[in-house]
């Protein structure tokens, strides 16, 4: 897989979802299905936090021999950042800008590092699509998993979310195909 393909796919997601997000009212963005569930603003906030966290991971991966990274308390970060109390337009704009920033990084990553295999990772613990411990994997897999994670959460806001650039997405799939 190429860094350009990964970046183009992230940009494709954003082109598809941006107009959908901008059509949501403040009430729709703030609505919670239940007190313990995230609103659309909080889902987008989580994706902002995730983009920041993964941006750092993708950069760090270039300077280390393994793909072992620290995690973060997702629920606590969403609460601490106060996404629910912010204006919906601010959360949407921040989400789109942070994802565009990540897409710019993806396009510049060295292909040999993206595709380099290692058994030194914790994808059995941290990835949405688990990889068995000591099974070869790559930074490219982690980036694909980030895109899988992004689509998963966007489907929480828009259950029928589809993107023409994307073929093969299935909830819970072990593998998907970027086109």
C-alpha cells in the first residue's frame, strides 16, 4: 500500500462526510441516545483526540524499530475536552481540519516504513482489527485500522454512511480493501 493511497482514502472519507456533518443541527449534534452514550459532537471529539494520538504514533513509528505505543483514556479525554459543551460548528471544523492535517502527513510517510513488517507491536491489544501477538504487521496496517476506526464511528452518526472511494467495508471485518 502506498502512503498516497492511504492519504487519498482519508481525504475521500472527509469529502463524503463533510457536507453530511454540516447539515446537522445543533440539537442533532448534541442529542444522546442515553446518558452513557456519546452524542455526535462527542463522537467527533473522540475522533479528534484519536487523530492527534495517531498522528503522534505515525511520526514516532519512523524513529523506532517497534510499533508499540502508549494508549489513552478515551472517555476521560472526551470529557476533559468538553466537546458536548462546545458549539457544533467548532467541533465539526476542528474534526475536518485535524483529519486533513493527518492526511497531509500520511501522503509524506516513506513507503518502505509504511510497509515494513515487524512482530514487535501490540495490535492484539490496541487495534480495532486485532492481530495476534508476534504475527508480522506494519505501520500501514495501523493506518488502515485508523481508517476502519474512523468509518466505524462515522457510522454511529450516519448508520448508512457510504463512500464511493471505499470498497469492502464491513463492520467487524478482519480485513478491508482500500480502492
